[in-house]
């Protein structure tokens, strides 16, 4: 099918539209509860540091 005969609404069918499939390691890290707890703690500690600095605690 040439470009001129293609319907205008097929942009979603291009190969670049599709997302990549996560690897087995990525799926494991997203579903492994101990790692999720560690990430939760790390993110919250980072937020506490940022908030502490914004409230004058970083002097």
C-alpha cells in the first residue's frame, strides 16, 4: 500500500507507536515487595530532606 492510499487515521498502527515489553528483571523489581518497601523509604527520605531544606533546616 502506498503512502497516498493509506487512510489518514492509521498513525496508531506505526511500529513506533507500540511500547516496549518490560524485561523479566524489570517485572520482578516492580512486583518484588521488599524492593518496593526500600524504594518507598528512599523516596520518602529524599522528600524529607528537600522539605527540610525549604523550611530553613538546611542552614
